[in-house]
């Protein structure tokens, strides 16, 4: 029976800890909840006023519980604060939903937290416009040297429309336009920030909007940190050797640039070609800049290439670098010799000498025949003259 009474007391305390009222004391929700868009592409300011029926209790402190729907995580994010303003990042391409409660705690409530029975909520519809937003918007921090953002043009955009990119971060008083546009033909398809540095480890908000004869284009909003968009440089050279134990020892260096070497993870592609020309491939992940493989066979050809990406300890995400040039062991594939390729060289020489001798004999025979013909020609001429002389003599007689 005592245990049942104890459980009842515990349930009463838990119920009253965040109750809507306790000992007959109630709290009203805040008033005048407002969401202000200062032109920072989703970085909105939320403000509210104290409840109209605020209790004038100096012994109790008023606290507010703000809840906003985080469309990036698809969940409600609760914040408790003594202030009456708060700023948060929203995706303006989706509904903005905010609600706020009044909380009261102190000696006047027996140190029990009392929550208002209702809340004030505001919803802001997404931005509208002509056509559909740009597609496949992506920014790449190339080897931590410069940022380039690219996007695809929506097929539903009106003809002769012009697109613009604007960006904002906390170090800017107001949004700025893209310093250098990237064009595909006459159409803007990206922005290059080579000459304009963007801060690291800071949320940067982008907006791609535009205009057309039919009206303003439907904008696209993206918020990101460039440290999560890093694409390391390409590894230029691999060192592949065979150690005395017939193991393959592969080593390489980090790409030149600002990317810290300890932040890189590596992907090694190993292609192995057998004597029959069949190739097997595998990819190996490693945090080291070296790799040793088991004993190799003389009949196999092993080729390697590597690429890198920032690991999870330095960035939430990133891009793989381009593949390094491939290096192989042996460097060139030995092609099997055909049967006639193994004939000794002296056999070819003997055939060449014999052919020259035969050709010489043929030429000599031709020349000899021609010389005999030239000797016979004068004898035939004398015989012809003698025959004519005899005919003339007989006629005279």
C-alpha cells in the first residue's frame, strides 16, 4: 500500500513539472508573434511580446519556448530562451512554421515549470514566381582555393529570361551579387568566386532568381558551408615498387594546396590483369598514404590509381578528387610472341643473301642474252648484203 502511494506522488510530481497549471496558476501564450525577412535568404528574425495577462510576480521568471519546423532535418527544433527575439535559418522554398509558448518557474510555482495551455503560431508560405526554380544547384570548393557554383536551367523557364545569383553571410550587411558569372552560350549557368573570398565554417545563403517578360522567376534558395563542399586536388604521382618478398608497395603524396593532409581519406583502385587478358578490379579505402599487397605473380599485371576526399572528422561531406594518373607493374603488358617471331635472325640474313644471289644471277643472264643478240645482228646484215649482190649479178648475166 505504501508503494502505491509513493508511485502516486511521483506521477503527480511528473505531471506538475511541465503542467499547464499548478495550484490554480495559469499562464497565457505570448502575443504579436512576427517573422521578419531582412533579405538574408532564409535567415529570419522571430520576435514576440509578453502575454497580455502576464503575472506580476517578481519571485518568478518568465521563460519562452520557441519551436520552429526545421525543414532541413524534417523535425521540430525547440529553443528555450529568456529573450523575446530569435534568429534561425529556414528553407524559403517550403512553409515556414513557428510557434511559441510561455513558461513560468520560481517560488510562486513551487519551483515547478508551468507551460501555457496554448501557443501562438505563424505560418509563412513559400516564395512564388514564374516557372520553376533552377535545377541541380551545387557549389564546389576546389582544393580550398576558389569556389564555383553551377546550376541547370529549368526547361519551364520563359524564353529570354535572365537569372541572377545573390549571396549573404553574417559578415555582410546586405546581400551581394555574383562577382563573375559562368556562361553556357549566352545563358548564365554558374558563378565563380575566384576573386571574392567566402568565409569558412560559416553558413552562406544563396539565392538564384531572375526576371522575364512574364514576371519575376521563381527563386531557389540554398544554404551551405564551403568547408563541406571541398574537392581536393589530384594526386600527381604514385610510387609502385616490388619489395624483396615479392609484395607490391604503393606510396603517394598528398596533393599540393591548403587541404590538411590529416583530413584526407583515400580510395585506391586496383586493376589486375591475368595472362588471359581478363581484368579484375577492386577499390580499397584507407587513411594512410601507402598500401602493401600480398605476393604477386609474374604472369599478372597490376595497375593502381588513387583519389581523395575530406574525412568525417574534418567535414560533414565533400567531393572526391579526380583520379590520379595510373601506374602499373610491369609498365607495359608483354605480348606473347607468335611462332614466326621466334625464328633466329641469321635465318632471315641467309634468306636475304640467297635472294640477292638469285637476283644477281638473273640480271647477269639477262645481260648475257642481250650481248649475244648484239653480236648476231652484224652477221645477219652481211648475209643480207651478200644475197642482194648475188641477185644483181645473175640479172646482169
